[in-house]
């Protein structure tokens, strides 16, 4: 497998097209909580049974060319999932 610098050079030479993919998920519900934590520690909110739905977002970015993304409620299912460009997603809105 090529290293990052080699891939970037190949991209500049037009040999390959690099695309960056990332997925993130967010809970749509969070309990109201007031608490204190020790300096340097990270606050953690434990999920509850009433956590509700989840918003998942997957995106692919190609430098100076395109940004495609798709938000989905609950889980992203790879069998049927299809990314859409920004223009396609919002053309009917």
C-alpha cells in the first residue's frame, strides 16, 4: 500500500483521484445534566433507554472538485445507501 505522500504526488500528477470519506453520528436526545468534572477529564454522558433516534452523516470530499454527503436517521445501511451531491440533495427544497 502506498504512503500518504506518494498518493498525494500521484494525485498532483493525475495518476489517481484522492477522495476522503468520513462518517459521524449524533444522538438527537440528550439528558439535561449539570455536573462538575476534574480539570483535564472529559465529561461523559451515559446513554439511556430513552435515547431516541440517531442522526448519521456520511460524506466524501475530493479536493477542489466535489463534496458529497448524505444524512440519515438511525443507521447508515451500506446495501442501499447512495451519496448525493449537494445540488441533488436540495434541488426540490
